[in-house]
C-alpha cells in the first residue's frame, strides 16, 4: 500500500507501492514528467505492475470518426485522440532467472520522490526475490526543459546474484479498456504503422492521420546486445553484483528528416550524460522559481500543493515552438488530449505572470489554427472565426453541440488572453503578427451573433456559458461581458456598449442568463450522486436552477469592475447556494470572489479544494491525467484571492487580505519587463520591484516603484465574514473540510 508522505515544501514523496490499478493510475499522473513537448507518465521502470502506460508527444494524434444516431448539418465528422507514443521507459530485470516484480517476494521499502526544484523523479526500492535474493535499485528520470526532444534515465541495480537487464523502446503497447466516463479518452489500439527500424531509431506513422514520428534510444554503461524489430529496440546486458547505466531517448515528429534529427539529439545528450542534463534542468527551474514561487506560511499542505501545481503548469506550458496546452497537459490521455477553454481562462493567466514566453507561443498556436476557425464559422453561417471547444490541431472535435458548438464564449476567452498577455508584456510584435488578427476575427463573430431589439439593446441568443448545466440560453452574462470586451478591443465600442447584462429586479441579482432566476429550483435536499451529469439526464439539469461551475461568478472575477460591491455580494450569495462544483474549475474562482467579499475562511476552504485535488488520496480521480487548470487554480486562489491581484483595463492592482489560518503570503508577478515581489502579512504588505520600474495600484492608490526599491503599506483589520446564507435552497455540498485533508 502506498501513501503520499507528510507535506514537504519542495518535493512530493510516495511511500510504498500502490496496490490497485486505480491507485497506480493516480500515482502515474502525479509523478508524470513533461516539458510541453514530451510527456512521460510516472509508470514504474519495470513493465509490471502498471495502471496505464503513457508516453505523449504534443499534437501527435490519430483521427477517428464521430458517429451520431441522427446526424445534423455542421456536426463535426471526425475527432482527434492523443496516442501512446513510442515508449522508452520499460526496463525489465531478472535476478537469478526470476523476474523483478515487486508484487512477488518481499518488498521492504519503495519510495518515489518528485523534486520540484530539480525536475527529476527519483525512485528507490529494497526487495527480496521469491528465491531469497536481496535487491536494491535506484532510478532517476527527467524530461529536459532545455532540450525539448530529450528524456533520460539513470539506473542502478545491486544484488549478489546473476542479473539480466532488458531495456526497451516499444511501439503499439497494449492499453487498458476505456472508461465509460464521458471525460475519458477513447482507446486506439495499434495506432502506428512501421516505416523503418535499425539499432538506433524507430520510425512510424499514425495509420489514419499519417503523422510521422521518430524515436531514438541509446545506452551508456556496460556492453550489451541490441535486437531490433519494426516495433521494438531491445538492449540487453548481464552481470553480477551491480549494473549501472544511462538511457537517453530523443523524439522528433511532424517534419522531414526526423530519424537523423532524433539520432543527433540523442547523441548530443548522451555525450553530455545524465549529470549535465540534470544540472541544466536545475538551472532552468531555478530561473522559473525566482519569479514564479509562492510562499505560504501556516499550511504545509497548501505550500506543497501550490508548488506542485505550478510545476505541472510549467510542464504543460513550456514551449520551444507554438503548441497547444491540453486540459490534462501531457500527464494522461483524459479528454482525448484535447485543449479546451480552460487553457486561456485558467492556465494562461498564471503563465502570463510567471513565465510569459510560454503564453506568447501558446497564443501563436491559436493564431496558426485561424484558418480552421474561419472555416468553422462559415459552417455555422457566422462571420469571422469560431475557435473549437475541443481540439488538438484546430478543427472542432466535440460532437456534443449544446455544450461545445454553442459554447462560443471560448472565442472571447482567447481574445481576453491576448489582451492580458499584451497588457502584461507590451509584446507589440505579437500583436502585429498574431494577436490583432485573433481579436478582429473573434469580434467579427460577435458582431454577427449579436442583434438589436426595438429599444436598441444588443443581445446574444442561444449560447452556452461556462455552466454546462444550462445550455442554449439567451444573454448568458459571462458570454455577453467577455464578448463586449472583445468588441471593444477591436474598436467596436458602440455594439459593445449595447450588450445587456440581465438583472432580476425582484431578487436584486444579475441573471446568469435571461430567465435563469425564474427556472424551477433544484431539489438539493434529495440524495444525489455527484457529479450530477453521470446520474441525471441533461434535460433535467437544463431546466432547473443548478449550476455545474462558477459562471456569473467567473464574470465577476474577470470583469469585476462592471459590478458594484453590493451587486457582487448579492450575486455571490445567490449563486453560491446553487453551484455544485461538478467541475474542478469552480473552486478557485469561488475562492477569489469569496476572499474579495471578506468570506475568508470559505475562500480558504475553496483554496484547499482546488490545491489538493490531484494530491489527495480521497480526491477526484486523476488516473487519466492531472487537472492542469486546477493546478493553476491553487495560484489563482492564493494570488488573485488573498493577494487581490486584478488586471482591469490593463492596469496591475492589488488589494490583499489573508484568512485567519495563513499568517504570511509571498509571491511575485512579472509585468512589462520587471517583476514585483509581494509579501502580505495580516497587518501589512510590502512590494519590492526587480529588473525594471513597475507601475501598479495598491487599494486604488497609484504606485510607481523603480527597480531595487520597496514600499510598504499598513493593512486595515479585516473581519472574516461568515459564509453567505440564503433562505432557499440550502447550500449544496459544502466545501471540503480542511480537517479532512
């Protein structure tokens, strides 16, 4: 049995061996390594036991048909699914002829450590074979941030016995059966056809999408024999007492001359060796943490979790060329490896303020898919561009149109990411070459979608907002607010100013969409299983006041300057009582607004829910990959919630306030060539500028801070207000108790 050890500030440590397939899959996601291009799930070195083998290359996918009982015009006909790429992790061992399988014999110690400062996964085991031989093994694994095509393993085995090691690079591995969860990936068996093979590399193509990939491998250490087959390179060595070796992998895909490029990358990395690769990795991460780290006093679990989340956000978003950032990163095949609106709304804001170069490249990838977005808009009889709800290479890949095609807010989300990135970096080259065209084409979509009523007010009808339990609604407030911002960014101010924000005068709250507050109430007193979508028909959800995830509340976070404090208070209380948080995207958003409104303990509970989602043994299953947006959510809850960061109208501002449980919070943000370190305590906040002058607001007070200087402000005492109450219905599913974690 395994467990995550007590929280450490810079590492995640697993003690013991996961026993069930589900526990193995969860651990494989937690201990996954990636660099934005290559992803290696945290499978054990030996082939068994495993939960779900996984090696992923960004944008390496296979096509498959979408089937409909009744097809309709403009329904997507094909989808894309990320495939398990050539796997170079397997290292099979025999000890005096017995296979090393930790489920047999006696396992005395098994420990894995993910070092968040080194970017290396280390594993050690002490085991006695069924034949009575004592064995010790150690492996170190990394996926290089500085060499995007390279991964490496350093392996040591000791035993007073005859040892045989067979290290493989294998293609078309068997995969476990697919889950019936609609968020799970399809399983494509044997997706590759062989093109060529030799002792250095395997070259394959996906069978239908016809994407090429070359994988090269080499071993340094004792002499060994190499065998090759179309789907495998096998290196075997034998010895007694101790065997040490290094294994270097290199991948190239989507281009010409891939085999020679992969071999050259492999050889360069092998010449330098694992120690040099590890030093490069450490230096890269030291630079990242210098301006990305968040320090939290008072809660070791949250401290560990926010760094774990940032590390995985970096692993998903690191770029050496424009690529998408998938909802699961490269930690698993959940959602078929698709990128969704999560990226622009949750992941890119974090990277904008911690590692902005990643954001520019991610948005350039969106720009590279603009032709497909224009084609999709034309299919929908719309102007401009309609970006997909789910995709890998650009086309719409979701067949569920009420919550995909109709979720047009993704276009405004992308435009808003452009706005935020340009405001934070001043990257005019990006705007000229890509950003401006994205903004103008998405604004053209809204100009086509919006219509004027007899009074001259503008409306957007028949769309789905972030809340996927309310579909095909008119004037979804989040959509209208973000569309208006998109239109203003494109210079279409008149139409933007006419878009309505629906308000219920009787209840004195904004309507999530027109008529939402008049729908039948959901019976929260009934015994429901969550998430509701797995046990309730959508017809039942769509016609009731039940909210899957923060929708109007998200609008109040992103565009809070459009609401008064009293409106925020009443809106939050109303929608808090109707939101079931069936999405991991909800808790961080609710944490931010709860903190702003003074519900500090409630915000702290939501912070814990977001931050610990993928680390909790009893949390939501992450066996098919981590929730990268939830990983970002820990930063969002801390920095935007308790740090009070906002970027309205392109201005950086802070209004910090801490919950009773946290005596100190420190974080940094990057802004227009400089960086600002912010240290918050219960009674003061100190700002220190680095690299360049930083202009910002502290609680509406304008500050211009030259590099190397600091300024401190006293903070007024803040009352921790009780969680909002409403007479009906009772609040659904209260946030997880911190005592339970």
